C-alpha cells in the first residue's frame, strides 16, 4: 500500500466516525392517534445527509425527524440505508401531507430520489409502521416533551 492509500483509509475512517448517529440530537417523541415514536432529530445539513445511513435496525417505536426551515418539496434517497423505511411528510402544523410506504434500501447506483409534495418535516420510521398505525394523509401529529 502506498502512503497516499494509507491516508485515504485514515480519512475514510475519520469521516465515518464523525458522521455516525451519535451526532443527532434526541427529542422525546412524536405522537399520532394510534402510535408514538421516540425520535432522533436531524437539524443540520450534516445530520440530514447522514440520516439513517448504515443502520442495521431501528426499534419499532423509533424514528428520525428531519426539520427544515421552510415548506418545500423534499427529495430523499436511500443510498447506504440498510433498512426499508416509511417516509411521512408533514406540514408546518404537523399534519401528514404524504406517506411513502415501504421504500427499499438502494442496492445499485444510481439510487432513485423520492420527491414529496411541499413539506416542512419528514419522519422516517420502519417500513410498515405507518400502515400498522393508521397514519395517512390528514393524520395529525404532536411533539411530546
């Protein structure tokens, strides 16, 4: 291995260590009529880019909430995401405006991008959780402390 290859490996390991989920802040929960999810919150660009990448599992009652500064169409992809997810798009009042169910991990490049209607927040949960919980367009959510 050449010296430059060794530096590339060190940089890659450093990058992966810096982008692991511990950088995501914790928030207690988001609740719907028939379900509640303990949340990790992605606020910064780095946290949003990392999302649930490289996770091998997600607890049934857990999710990640992506917070944006404005309401706009949101594009998400599943690159390096190892588990299938439901993507629940919410407006500024925490009303569900779209649900993409059973979005599979990306196994080949290029990965498809899943674009939503205008939304302010995006909640990612395990695939099937929205159907099991009756979460659909028009459902309302509340954040719990």
